[in-house]
């Protein structure tokens, strides 16, 4: 996902509180404060795309060991403007995890992002974090 979602990330950054970890909402019982992390992984790679088997291997080897308590994956379609100004469209995966230990998740999320970029020659992975109230 070459420069995928860069413009969207900049727009979202303008709307996002400066530090989601410190901007936890006041949650009414039985809800608890948590942080929702959404990662968008583009599947386009120079003329082909990351296969379902490659995605499943990445999820099993890199994501699940770091977030064994649970996660969700959605098939999505995204678009972005490339460096030449052309709109690119591609199939993507959205990964959502909810964490209660917000400060400790940072290294795990970054490791997932870095691994995907290395494995699939991607320039970026869009990352969105927002405080939420959760009940299990």
C-alpha cells in the first residue's frame, strides 16, 4: 500500500485528541475505559496482492502472539492518492484490537506494523487509535 491513506491519516490526526492514552472517557459501570486500535493493511504489491494465505500466515505469526486475547479482521476497500496524484484503489484488511493496558500496547502495535511493511514491501500502514468504553 504505497503511501496508502496518507491524506486520510493527516485528516484524522487533525480530529484526534493529542494523546488517546490520557483522553480516556468517563465510562459508566459496567463499562471500562479502553483504547481501540485500528490498523489498515493494503494488499496491493506491484501488480499483485497479498493472498489470503499470506495474510493468514501474518495474522498467525505476528498478530495473534502479540494480541492473544482477541481481535477482529474486516475485508475493506480503500483508496488513496499516490505521489503522482493518481487515485489508487485496493483491497485491504482492517485489524481492530481493544487494549486495556494502553501504554504497553505501543511496542506491540509498532512491531505488527513494521513486520507487515517489511514482509509485503509496503510504505505505510494506517493506524487509528481512539478511547472507547467497553463491556466484556
